[in-house]
């Protein structure tokens, strides 16, 4: 069942919805400065969409954004599509239900695994509590492609998948990240949620472990399947024990803002959403909106319009 | 249709994730990358636990002790379950942890009273309701 009416595709500058930022987002929406928003799909209380439910108890702030005409994208964190298991039908139904409740133009998830079952039939399933990048091998790509196709079949709207923050290169990696993601979107028809902060993390990690691959984030950006980017993420990060991590709790860095400008040059219609999970404040979020907006206005678009 | 080796991938991911969670270095991985990723996993797990049970942060050495616990025990269910499992494990050595378990028993309706020495607080339960009564000064009887 598809939604009766969907909001438009994400564009402009967006901010991830958090309760502490709800009033700010409504204010920015009223000023026509909020292009779109995003909410954790698992936090949206919905009934199974296939049971034909109608009204869903959305948080008042999210409902206000919808009323103001702001697209809100449900962003799942629990599917674990890069895991070995097939996607869980109940989790897919949750994501589908969130899409219908929000009349969202698309949903998003991650190229990551979040749990791992043991080798035996009765082995414990370990929950990672984190989006762990998996190995990039021919075999893992086949499993991922099958999982993504199954997920897409179960969802009422298009699916965009976020590139991981690859802090953990696997010794068996056969395919680099841009090629892996390019083949994924081409074989499945899914979209890409391009996380620019994660590109910075992956590049820095690759440089530190001596991966022998282009370690410049700007080069990686240009190798991504930009024609299939649904929207982008930015987030702050911090160096911890010599490794750069996308903390979602610190200020945006200049290299990430430079990636925003470059992306806008290459794909001018792609919306950019600011993610922050910790050290939340209205002042911080206002400042981040200004920085990203400035980065977009610095751009000189040469890419094709979608 | 090509048969996918999901079982092999599952075993590999389980082994590596288990190593990361228990502080074991998985063979062939870069040391700094392992430390960074394992650190993220542990910090996120501690954050979930202290979000579920904010009172944990009032117990001395709770964060450091939780890291020891986490390396020996995989996460059990949600943050609340993990927090309780941690307190139960810690209670063998820690009087404040035992007191917090008594408090949770009152909250759950399994116990009528609990005294929290580290907080100087008396918790009283009645049915589904409970009250926390702080004491500014406590004098021990001789």
C-alpha cells in the first residue's frame, strides 16, 4: 500500500529532529529555512501499515513540521542490511509504517550490520548497539544485494542507504568503498544517503592503516554514485586516540563543510541534513544551519539537476 | 540461483563482533582501528545503560566498573536489562550496587522499603507508587 500523498524529495538544509530542537525546527519551518527533517524510524509509534491503520500518534513537533509542509524522512537504525541474516519482516513493517505515518517520499537505513548470529543453530545473537561496517567482499556484496532487494520489495517508498563510517577495515576487503556502493545502487536500484562526515572518517582511517587507496575525501566524493544520492548527512566529529570519529556531538569541521560545497557543485539539488545527537542546544543548531547554508552558497553548481 | 554463504558471513561477523566486545584483538585487523571501534561500542553501550538508569552515574567508579563487566558479558536486551544485569554482577562487591538493587525492588513493587546509604535516602513503596525521602543528616546509634 503506497501513501496517498507524499511530501517532496528532500532539498535545501535540513536538521535531524530531536525533542530538544523541536521548537527551533518549527520556527525555521515557519521562516521557510528548513528544507526537510529526519526522525529515527524506530521512535515513531505506528501500527503495522498493512493492517490499514489511519492516524498515528506522532510527536507534536513532528506533526507540526508535516502541517508546515516540511518533508520528514524516517531513518532506520536496526535493520542491519549488511548482516548475514535476511531482513526481519517486523522491522521492515516498522519502517514501512513510519513512511506511511509521515507520508515520506522515501526511507533511509544503513550499509552496516548491527547484530551477528553465531555459527550454531542455537548460538547467541550479539547486539552491537552500533552500526558496524562489514567486510567488503564479493560474497558479502551478494548477501547485501539480496537483503536490499528484499527490503525494497517490502517498502511502500524508495529506500536510501547510508555509507558507513568505516573505522574498521577488514583484512579480507576486496572492493573499495566507492566501488562497493556504486555496484550496490546499480544492481538494486536503491538510493544513497551520502554521509559526508562518514566519508571523512573512512578516508582518514584508510590513510592511517595504509590502505594504498586514494585517501583524499574530495576524490572519494567524486567516485561515489552521485546521480543516485537522495540526500546527504553532515555531522561533527572528534579525534579520539588518533582516530577521527563522527561523534554527532561536536562542531562541524571545515573539511566536511568543504565536502558540502563540493557536493552542491556536483549535485545542486541534493538536500543536506545536519545530524547531532549530543551536546544539543538551540544555539549550536542555529550556528550549524548557518554554516551549512553558507557552504551551499559558496558552491558554483556545475552538476546536472535531478 | 546462486547459493549465498550466509552462514559463513554470520560466523565471521559474530567472531569479530565478539572480539571487539570482549577486548580481544581480532586477527589481521589494524590495532588502532580495533581500539577505536571497540571504544565506540563500549561508550555507546555505557550511554544506553546510563540513559536507562541515570542513578548509575552517582555510584563511585560505575563507568570504569561497567567497562570491566561489559568485556565479560554481552549486552542482555535493552538498556534497562543491561543496567540490572550490571548491578546484579557488581552487587557481589559493592554495597552501593546492592542498595540500588534494593531500590529497584521497591520500584518494581517487590519490596516495601530500601535504605540507600550512599544517597542517604529512604525509598518507600506502596503498590505501584514509591517515594524517595532524602535525609540531610544521619546519625548512627552507638
